[in-house]
């Protein structure tokens, strides 16, 4: 139905164009001589009718091709717009409007050019050039525009809608912390305030991992996607997808740090190396592993506990046990108690970047020594 309507409109447009062309070329073609056998009143009618019907028929024949070409062009435009961030589209529109306004200020003197067609062509070219220039400047200088706004704020020119310095900073999730999954539970407790930012390049990396031929990688990728769905559907915290990909930067970690600088946010990760690089570049980081270590119960030397020795340690005679939170306990002389639950006394605690280690000795050995 839509195609028939469009075809009818194109045919009508052909008729109008044919009529206008016949009218414009009437004097040039000397229609009075061509149609001299006809009465004077009917010459123009026959001539204009032939021109209108001819072009209407031509447009009717080529309308399917025009419609097909139009649908393809529309599809290309839609696909292109989907890959462009919304912020770039809005900024590009503003830049286009400003470019056209400036163009119209410049082209008014061109209207007095004595050659009519030359003035019209120059006016069109100026509009196109400055409109395009406005779009390019607005989209390519996003970061610079943000810096200008920030500078104006410092000078006292404040935006009404701009958030205050005490506003909650966005939290940017990296791939490792999404796959880890603990971020969903932390957000659920309310200790992390949003919004959570999911970069488009992180989503792309997760998709590649989920499509991997390696079973372990594929399961990790799918777990990450499940965690994102859980965060988006079950939690009240706002979640935003940031589509700008920073094509000039190759590594995902570098893109994350750049995004954190642009948004003035914090990177949420459990990657030790990314944490160190972020500290070097002055980017705030929330490390899930550091949080986990911080909330573990404090254990002091001399405290007693009951643990189950499950394997031998690196050194001779050592046994290894674990607390419920995963903290490793190295039991000196615990190798002979593998598979047993024994009482131990803490001798020292070692805090490392990878976590906390507790060193202990079997309590019965200490009692025997005391005796």
C-alpha cells in the first residue's frame, strides 16, 4: 500500500515536472510551428499535455527503482545513526544550525551579484560548506567544549542544569569486574551509588569472549552478560550504555581510563595492573579485591580458631586451610593433620596486594611445648 502511494506521488511529480519543462521550453522549441495545423487555442494545451504525460509515464516506469534506492538509503542512514552516540547527534545538530546561521549572515551580500544563477550557486555552496563545518567542529571537539564549560564554571559562569561538585560520580565497569560478578551484590547492598556506566567497547569484548571456542572463556563471557542483565533488571541503580569507542586508542584498558577522564568518573575493577596504571594517571579506582580485603574480619596474633587442613603447603611440614571468606591459613606443622579439623593459634598476619595470609600453629603443639 505504501509503495503504491509513493509510486502515485512520483508519477504526479513527473507530470508537474513535465508541465513545467514544457512551459519553460515553449518559446525555444517554437511550438506554434510544430503544431500549426491545430487551432490557436489548443496548441498550448496539446503541447503542455504531451510534456506532462511523457514525464509522468517516465517517472511511473522508474518509480520502482527510485523507491528501492530510497529504502536502501534510509536503511544505510538508520544503521549509521545507530552507531553514532546520541551526544554526537545532538552536538552535530547544534553545530549544523549554528553553521547555517553564520552562512546566511555571509551570503546576503551575494544576493546582489548581477548574474542570477551564479549568486544562487554560491549561496548554496556556502550553506553546505559552513553547515558541514559546524557539524565537524561540534562532534570532533566534544572534549574541548567540555573543558571550556569547566573553565567557565571556575570563572563563576555556572550552568543551571550542571551538577554540583558533590554530585555522585559515575562508576565505569571494566570487563574483569563484570565477569567476577560481585559488583552486582555490592550494588544491591547500596554501598555503591550510580550511575553505572557500561562502555560499548566492554560489551563488545564480552561478546567476543562469549563467542570464544574455548569453553572456559565462553562460560566467563556468558556469565558476564548474565551479570549485566541482572544489574539492569533487578537493581534500582541507574545503568547507562556509553557508545563512544575512542577508535584512536587500541587497548581496552586505555579506553577505560580515557573514558573516566572524559566523564570525570571512577573505574570499578579487580585488575591489579589496571589499578596501578590508573593511579599513575590520576584516575580514581574502586578495586573490588581491596574492598573484599577491607571487610574481612580482623584477626590478631594469639587468637584461636578451628580450621580444617585440606592440603600441604609449600614449605616442609606445612598445611593449608581456608576461612569461609577465602583467606588462606598456613598451619606450621599441619601437614600431618590434612583432612582433620584442628584448633590453631594465630602467630602472625601478612597483608599483601593479592590478599591476606594468616600463619598459625596447632594449638595442641603449643600446649605440649608449654608443658
